[in-house]
C-alpha cells in the first residue's frame, strides 16, 4: 500500500509559553521523516485536553517567575516551536527502516504518556505534544511501539477523543485498585471525569459524580448513579466516611472535604487540579484514617492495552461534544475553557487521506 505524501503540511505551531497568540496555524510546515523506529501517521482527528492548555501557558511550572523554563510535564524546558496535541487517531502512511512495512495502512491511536526513549526505567515523563510533537497537524511521527493498531467501527473523531482522557481515567482507577466499591469522581462532566465514570461502572462500582448543576442529566446518562453539585458541601451531601475511593481532577478549596468523605483505609487518586493546585492538608486526617494517596501520571502499557480492548469490544462509549477544523483551534480552546459542554472537543486536520 502506497500513499502520496507531500513535503509540506498544515499544522498548529506553539511558539512559546503564553496566550492564544502563541498558537500559529501554518501551511508551510515540513512533513516529518520518520526515524528508524518510528511510523508516519496521517492524523485524522485530535482531541483537546487540559494538558494542551496547561503546557501552552506554562501551568506545570512551580516557579513564580514569568516565562519560567520548567513549564512542561517533565519539568525540563520545551524545545519551541512544537506541535501540540495529546490525542492522535490516524492512519500509518510511512515507516522507518526498522519498522515492518506491513504496518502501512494500519488505523492507530497513540499512547499519550509514553516511555522515555532509550531509557524505559526512567521515571521522567515523555508526553505527546510536549516532549515530542503531537496531533495538531496533518502528519506526525511517533515511535512504532507507541502507535497501537485498533479494529473498531468507531469514527475517527470518536477514536480521536480517547487517548489522553481515557488513559488518564484508566490510570487513576488502575492505581487505586478500584473494584465493586463506592467511588466519588470530581469533574464528572469533563473528558477524564466522564471517562472515569464509564470505566468505574465496568468494574462494578457505585459511582457518585460531581459537576455543575446544568450538567447533572448529562452525567447521569454517562452512567453515574448519583450526581451532586460542584458548589455544594460534599460532607453534608454524602456524610463522613461514606466512600471507598476518591478520583480527583479538581483539587481547589473543597479538597479537604474529599478526605473527610473517605472511609478509613480509603484511597485518594489525583491527576489534575483545575480548581487550584495548592490545598491545605490536615495531616491528622491522613494518618488517623490510614488513607492512601496516589498521584497518577506515569502509566504502564497495560493501561492503554486495556482501553484498546474496551473499545474493540464496545464496552465503553465515546462522548464527543463538538468538532472543529484544525484552523479554528483558538475557538475550540475558548470553548474548552468555557466548560459549557459535557465530554470532548475534537479537531480535524484538513485534506486527510481517504
């Protein structure tokens, strides 16, 4: 199978940390040449995630200095310009010298949180759209081992909504060893939260989710057994010592209440802090209740393999709220930040190969 591959492509280039002005839609970007162990993917769809915005604005930096260099997942300076996009669904149209040519033509999704090249034992994070170029382009080169073949009747847009949010959610549940228990999920209407609801139900859990009042019906349709308002007093709504596991994507001012609703020996897992990363911990609650905390970033490959299995067996459903042409990325990110939708927003590059 042969594909005609152009020399130049359309892509959104991030020129530095900052506002929307740092995103440049260009039509003169060179199509990457895959390295020996890489595949060239014609991107069909790429979802938008919090990490895209956080990386752009340098949110991961713990420094108070403006334009700090540590605003990436790994804490190392990014090599601008870069192409973001943590979600990738596409077709392999070319391969490096060490990759079997039979992979050409495969439909794939790409693992967002990858192993560090040449050092699989390293803890350092290697994230698509941060440490390497991502999906906000017509083509991208990805290590063959991180491009997972998938056989599914889902659309490209639906598959393009999966990698980052669903692997984050699966990683949270995997680390916290959730089973048929009571779980409380913050940010239930977002991409990760809505994914976590579905994945928790697969495990036989009773799911209580939190979101804004106008999204309660949407979140119940996703599968939550009960929904409470994000501005309500969590302890008054649920009572102390009422849940086995908390899956938190929000943090912020209500964080202390999350520990109070956990039963003794409960588990708290987090992969986000959209309401604010700095919280106040009463250490007595932690040790007197024998709680366990999990920070969830690095993911074993089993997490992504699980997702492939769930999709191919139609055990989960995608939740796409809207789609946009790639050139409208600023509109899409504005909509993303407005939080007026339930589920994922997905970008579609132009002139994709059919």
